[in-house]
């Protein structure tokens, strides 16, 4: 489950970052930051689950 979430959030972060850089549109920066935060949350939850086992 966490692998799919990590892949999804990584794709969103990458696509938003490339779009923002390529077009010069900095209006997507908050969404990119939010996506990075969610990706870090998923990584942290995955690590906690590994630690429990």
C-alpha cells in the first residue's frame, strides 16, 4: 500500500515541479510543497510500520 502511495506522490511532485519550471508558472508551488509533505508523511508511516515488526 505504501509503495503505491509513494509512487503516486512522487509522480505528482515530479510533474508539478517540471510544469512549474518549464512554464515559469509559480502558482503551483504550494501544491508541490503539499505533495512533498504528503510524500514525507507516507515515508514516515512506512518506516514506523517497519520498526514495529
